[in-house]
């Protein structure tokens, strides 16, 4: 496994969720390629289970991702949210970029796993971030489970899949950005390869979840990870 080294901690802030204070810390590490990648850490640093949360194409500017990180931290997970775009010159969902981003996730997962308090490592991704999570999983990233929120497995990885941890596939049937057929094909791939995959499709949701569907997706994700203990 590639060696990573943690560098300086340079920002500490606090966020509040459900009446509980959660520390948010910005850290930086070096990939095996020598690239510096920032990541945000939420929750208790000694929490036994680490969750790597991957944002969508809009980057970390969308409040949803921080809200989700705070939520999962409130459920007892140590959440790492990487700025994975730091690894590439562009944010285009090209095959080369997917490989670079998947490598970042693989190495960050390895870094989280080697912490002495870590028991399990999970991935959750949103849209483009879900596609990155699936790409990393198909390459054998050292994670115990993946929650795919309205993403897709990129073609190059779909046709050259090497492995895949247990999956939870969540998708809206009205999604016009990443159509539901992508999720359905992933379910079929799971069946063909005898992979462990759960799925739930929301008939009234588009690209992204809102209201009760968002609450349901959060609860399904937490329950799915809890089953992997």
C-alpha cells in the first residue's frame, strides 16, 4: 500500500448539528504522486469508523456536503471530506481525471485505515463524487462499503471492474442528469458478478434528494454501514 504522510494542520473551526458541537479541522496530505490534497475532518478523531465523503461537480461550495458531513459525524462517524479536484488540472469527468481522483480516494482510505483507532472505512459519494467512489471501489480501494447517491460507474471502470465492496445504490427515477438507467445497469452488474448490492429508487426524486427522501437516504446509509460492523 502506498505510503502517505500527514502534513500541517492549519484551520480549526466548530460547527453545530442537532445541538452537539462537532469540530471541523482542515488537514493536508501528500499523495504518492507528490500532490497536496486538502481534506476536512468532522467528528471525533478517535471514532472507530471513518467515512470518506465525496462532493459532486459543484465542489465544496454547495452547503449540502458540509451539512451531510456534520450529520454523519453526529452519528458517530469520523468524516473525511477531500478536495479531490486538487489532484487534477481540470474538473472534467474524463477517464484520466477519474483515475486520478480514484487514486486519491484509495490513498486517503489507506491513510484512514492505518490509524490505530480505525476499525472500518466507508465511502459515500454524491453525483460525480459517487462516480468517483464507484471507480475507486472497482479498482479495489481498501474500504468496507460504499453508498452511491445518484452516481454512475464510469464506462472505463464498468468494463474493467476488478473488485467492489458492498454497495448501497440510491437514485431518483426522475433524474435527467444521471438517468436511472445507470443505476439499473449497476444493479444488473452486481447480479452478474455476484456482488453484494442493495438499492432503493425514489419515484418522485430528480438529481439530488430533498425533504423526506433526503432523510430516508441518510437513514438507509447509516443502517447500511451499521450492517457491516
